[in-house]
């Protein structure tokens, strides 16, 4: 990606250190490789130009190499014990913060031992970053990622006071009345406010944060995108929706391997309209609610039972956590019950359930196959699957429909072209599923085109550029 005024590197004049829960690498039979992902893709040209490092946890600990092919960053692994992983990651991050920040879809667990471990692990990250900072002649930009590391900006401020520090939250930020339930709310908010710039997906999440800070702390003034703090500091609080590499997915849409996979799928589902769901198996994704809407649609429209198929790809997630094990059992029970009710002798089942990840080309083929893409989370920070779907569909000249939960960050960007639904309304969603099949072809194609263009104009490179520019701007002061 060339460096110009719109490139992420254009706004950066220092080395960049990314701090995230995990390192973006994986160990395969061929050795260590860079993991696929939009953040890695978008940061590659920045780090190539400015230099930099990535700090994160990895199971392999000190065995992680300093460099891997395809990722021009020095890797610094934070080593954690199994007990620390249990308390920090599985405990406080994913059984306390995750449900709380997703509007109490399930009840958060309040456990003080988890909180203490969460603090200790964040200090471990700060100690590692301190060593990385010492390797540079000038203070690097420190960019902290996500809810696993909420206290870290304040710790880094002590470690490297001259560094520009940014924080981005990849999940929703809830309303003040929910944050207030957390015993350690003050510590977490102080941690975030030590950054020069705090990024959120949407203006709603940003506004929730601003209202929370003003309600819980006295003397905080909101000046547009800037918070003036009682100690005289100014912190930017900004909305930057994360996105995808639109060019990469557009090319993937018509790749020969994708075309071969699509031909096989079209033969498999010949004569039927296809509803598609692609999610991590997480209770926030609304998979059970979606299945119940599919069931009601089939119940009320017998003519559709041989004419439609629903494909649910559920990517395994946190399958060593009890709530997720129970969710898998519940989803698979729903699938079996629906297929038992509506499968007719000599005909295929109405619900096809895949509990696994699928290769990217095969996923793109499913995106092209889908007549209706069902993205119906109960709460979701953004949802990049929606952006992948419209990009692939538009690039291949398809005309599918995006059925999108109003409780996703993406709903704000895709209004009014997506068919918006309330996933808690099982009956209403079932009616929208049925009506999505009746939209005119030209209308569907125009909607897909407009949504794909919005993704292209605000792709992941634009997201990185906006974030880094605001970190520098916040560091420079008002």
C-alpha cells in the first residue's frame, strides 16, 4: 500500500507498538506463521515504514520467535500460567466484562480473585511493554487493543510518559447504569482515561462512555470529541468503525477456487433458496433465537419447507467454558428438533449445521450462495461478517439480502439498505425472513451495491489511519 496522505503510515512518525491479548501468530506443521486478520493486514504497511513491535500472550511463551514471515513486527510474548489464563481470560474478561458490556445477555460473574488476577496480568503486560520501549531511541506510539487490557493505558503512562497512547474497544460500551454495577468501574475507567485517544465502533458506544465518565466522576467536561479532565489533561473519545480489507474480499469473491466451491454448493442446494448464518458459537450471536424464527417461518409457511434451506456455520469458541458448552448443546438440540419436525421422506433436511470453521474460499462461496444472510446478534460491537458478505456479493454481481440485527454496530452504517430486525422478536424476525424472499431483484442488487460501497470507502486501512491520527492529535493536546 503506497504511503500518501490517506495511508495509515502518513500520520505516524514514530515506531508503533501494538498491545493485544494475543499475538497474531500461529504454530503449524510448517512452522510459525502470521495469523490471518484485518488488523494484521492493515498494520503491515505501517510497521514496514515506521518499525514496531507486537506484545501479546501466547501459549508457547518464550518459544515464540522474534519474527515470522509476513509480519514485519518484533514479537514479544507475555508468559502466563494456566491459573493466570483462567482468572484473567476465561474469568474476568469473558465471564465478567464480556456479558456486562453486551447488555447482560447473560448474568456477569463477580469474583474478586478474578479481578486481582486481571490486574496482575495487566501489570505483566506493562512490564513487557517497558522492555520494548527501552529498545527504541524515541518513545514509540503505544496502541492498546480491547477489553482484556482496560487498565493498561494508565500503567503504560507510568512506564513511558512521553509516548502517545491509544486504546480501542472492539466490543460495545454499555450504558452508565450497567457499568455502575461493576465494583471496579473506577479503576477501569481511570485506566482507559490515561490514553490520549479512546476509540469506539459507533457514536452510541462513544456517548455511553462519555456519559458514564461524567456520571461517575465530577469535573469532567465534554467538548465535542474531547474530554477535559479535572487534572487539566484532554482525552479524545472518538467513533471509528472497524472494517475489512475490501479489495481482498472482492478478489476472493471470483477466485477460481471460490467458483469451484460455489458450483458444488449450487448443485447441493439446487432448487432451494438459502438462508445463511455465520457466527462464532457465542451466546451474544442470537443463534438460538434465529433458529426459532426459522422454525416459525416453516411452521406458518408449509410451502417453503421444500423451497428453502438454512445453513448455520458455527465456529467453535471458548469451548472449555461451561456456558459455551451448554450453548452448543442447546443449539444442536434446536437443530435436531427442527429437522425432526420438518424433514419429509426422500427430501433433504431444512437446517444444515456446521460446527467448525471453514476455509476462506469456501466461506466466500457460501456468501455468494446465500439469498438471505441472517446476521441477528442480540448485541455485537460491529460484525465484520456483514461487511464481508456485502463485499463478496457486490464483487460477484449477486443480489442477496442482508437481514441485520439493529443491535449491531454495522446497523448504523447499513441503514436503510439492510433489512433491520429485532432478534428478540422471534415472530417479527420470522416475518422479515419470509418477506426478504419477495424483494425485487434490482432492489436487492442496488442495496448490496450501496452497502459494499460504504465498506470500500471506510475500509480497514481507513480505520487504522483514523485511529493513529487521533492518537497523535490527542497526544499533541488541544
